[in-house]
């Protein structure tokens, strides 16, 4: 399977899923995890929202590194390591519209002050164990458009 085929397989998988487990780094270096609603953005980026004052938001402000797992049903997962950042002003409305269309319950959270974030993957592992295993990683140039 070539690079673009791998990217498309990951893209299709992520587009079908709305929940992910995210792990952030606490100030003492320990991990903190939460299940969040997610939306596939551009270039395999992940969109999510979080309330000010939440542990994950406070952790991301201090250390933007995250780890995430999406999937786990049907023996298929995507693991992601990357950097989270607040959505930029020029992309905010587009990302908000996409996230609410994908996860309608998030509209109320956003009205209540939740902030939008994007995760830029630095490393992705796709694992499919439904039959003959399909496992591959994307990083560096293989993540580039």
C-alpha cells in the first residue's frame, strides 16, 4: 500500500469516528486522559473543544503535546501523537461549522464558552486486526499533503 492509499485509509477511518481518548501532560509530568468528541479536519488534523479551566486545556496551554486513540471497536484503532493548539481566528467559523455538523451536541458547549482546538499529528499508527493484520505508521513526509 502506497503513502496516499495509507493516508486515505486513515482519513476514511477518522471521518467515521466521533469519539477519541486524549492524553495530556500534567505539570508534574503525569498523564491525564479524557474521552472527547472529535471531528476530522484538514490534513488529518483533529478538531475538538474544551472548556476553559478544564484539566486538558490547562495542560495544553503549558505543554501542547498530546497522545490520542480513536477507534477500538471492531479491532481497528488509530493512535496519534501530535501538538494541540487553539483554532486560529481565520479558521474558527469553518472549524466550528464542521465540528457542530459532525457532533451536534457540541453546539451547546460552544455557546457556553468551550474553545475549539486542532491537533496536528506528528505520528500516526493505523492498526487493523480484523483479519490479516494491517499495521503502518505515518510520520514526517508521509504525513505531508
